C-alpha cells in the first residue's frame, strides 16, 4: 500500500485500515444474517399476521422488503376506518381557514407522523418510477409536465394527499 505520492503507508495507518476492514466484514456478515432471518419470517407468514401484511405491501411493484417493513412499522400496525384517518395520521390532511365569509385552504398540516409521511412520499416517487402507465402516474405527469424542482415536490405530496 502506498500514498498518492508513491510513499509507503505508515505502519499504524496500515493497521488501522486492516481493523476497519475487519469491522466492515463483520457488519456485512451481520446484515446478511438479519436479511436471512427476515426473509425466513416473511416466507412463513400466517394470514393476518404482521408478516403477512408486510408481504402484501411487498407484492406491490415499487415496494421492497425494507419499504414494506418501514411502512407497516410506522403506520399500518394499526387499523384505519377511512381515508381521512389515514391522511391525518400521515400529516397529509388539509387545514382549511374558515372565518365568516372568508374560506381558504392553507395547505397540508404536517402534524402527523413525520417518519410515516416521509416513507409515503418516498413510495410515491417509487410508484412513478415502477408504475409509469398507471392512472395516478399519468395524472401526475399531466399536472406537472416538464416542470422541475419545487413544483414537482409540492405535487407529489398533493397527489398522495388526494
């Protein structure tokens, strides 16, 4: 091992690199073991169990094992009676201003579960990528056209909230 200018690495630096490499190998081994355990639990899922619900989420195109587990753990461990409850939990419910003759929508509240909201928005972007021909994806493309940046981000949240 040599430095960028061709000099040999100091002995302590070599030792540190070897230790870091050993730590990285151990971490990779532990991650593979955890992935194996999770996959085994999902394969043996009983109907109605959390694992079965995660498998159902994973079956949607664009949601993988990590996204399915995150979504279940943050939101769908509980039951919702209607879409308004879901929107409120995710913090995607509207905040109307209603005073006398004045009525105005002030945007979304962002008062719900922040982690669940960020997962939902991430999944919305994945939906656009993996389900380009769906009715929702076509609505989004027609709505934003070739616009970039802030407008797209605002509309992806509006799309998820609708």
